[in-house]
C-alpha cells in the first residue's frame, strides 16, 4: 500500500513534471473509481495543472482555467493496490474497460500523461473531481500530519491519552494521524522499541517521547529517500528501506533476532521480539495478548 513517503514522492514528481501542462484528455476506464459527479470529470479537459500536493495519503492535482470551473482539483487515493504509471509519451492504444488494470488515464498537451492502475480483484482506488479538496470525505476526516513542523510531542501525547487500543492501530488510524499505514507503522514501532500490541494509553512519558521521535525520523528519512525518484522506482526504494516490514524470517538489522509476523485476514505485521516485546512472541491472532 502506498503510504506517506511514496505518495510524497509521487507528488514531488508530478509537481515537477506536470505543472504548467494542459490536460487534453481524461479517460475513465473503471466507472467505480470515480466518486463524484459535480463538477463532471470532463471539466478537467482544457485546464492547466498549477500544482500537486499531499493530504495524508491523498494526492491533489490542482488545476486552473478561464472557465466557470476554474480551480478544480483531481484528487485520488491509491488505496491498497493502486499505483501511478507515468509516460513521457502516452500510449495511443484504446483502453478496454474490464480488460486492463488501468482505472483512469490523464493526457497532457506535450504528449505525456499517466495511468492510475489497480492490481487484484478488490477495487478500492478512488478519484474525486472537486472545487475544494476538503469536499473529499476522507480528507475532511484526516488527523494532523506527523511531519507538519507544528506537530509537537505534546500534541502527539494528547492524541494517545485515554486510548485503550493497540498502538499499531492508533498509528494507522487516519482520523488520528494522517499518512501512516501498515508498513511504516511496523517500522516506527521497531525504531521506538515498542510492541505493536501495547495500549496507547499505557505508554509512559519516555515511551511516548521515544515513539514521537521514531515517528518523525522514520517518516522524514523515508520521504528523503523517495525524493527525486520517478514513480517506477519508488516501490523498490520503499522495500530496500524496511528494517522489519516484509522481512519475516530475516535477521533484525539492530539485534540479529529473527523478524516475526502476525497474520490477519488481509495483511500482516512484522516485529522483532528482542527489540520490541522483551523476547516474547506475539500470538498469531487479531485480539491476542503477549504469549506467557
């Protein structure tokens, strides 16, 4: 799943490559991907891209024009299996709905463009055409961005206070913190030496501070690693930067213990027993506590 660092990498790429270009075509290959109808998606044709920005894990492509729909935005969320495929020369082939992973195609005046694609059968990729990004329900519900310079340790502590839920889930909840998903929550918790099953409200002052520092540093390092890379290289860069996520059975780079997994219905978490749980193994079921 693309998370904050990869989404920021895509935003930086689009801001540098698409800004100033006229949108000459928008083709919807999967009607389910489009979540809005006013303005119509055709209103994007003839507009000029004026910028790209990130809102949590949403990408906001801002446009302008001389018409009544000046200032409309193409906002999209790549969900679990979506991605952006860039072309310096957009293919001329006709998209056949239902026969391709392509959900949406955008073409620019210089011949370049991109496809939004989605692998698998579970379709969650979402696109919105709006006059104000705040009109997108998922954006309106977002919590603070953990890399915002104004986001302090005390604000983070207030978000955790009183939450009798596992810290792994708290970090992934977009209404609490914007941009962190399954992979980077594993990395943050490993860097903070915190069990993914620890209750948020149970963390003491030092543990909160350690987690806050790990949150900021892990994400900042990942964003820096993604910066300047084209979309085709971002996924591999993400995998190379992981200490525990996706590395089940491998050695922890900090202590050498074996990285372990807990499997759920549609994903898994990875952790190091020595670094995070005092050597204890987490039982492989959703509501488990530490094995005794």
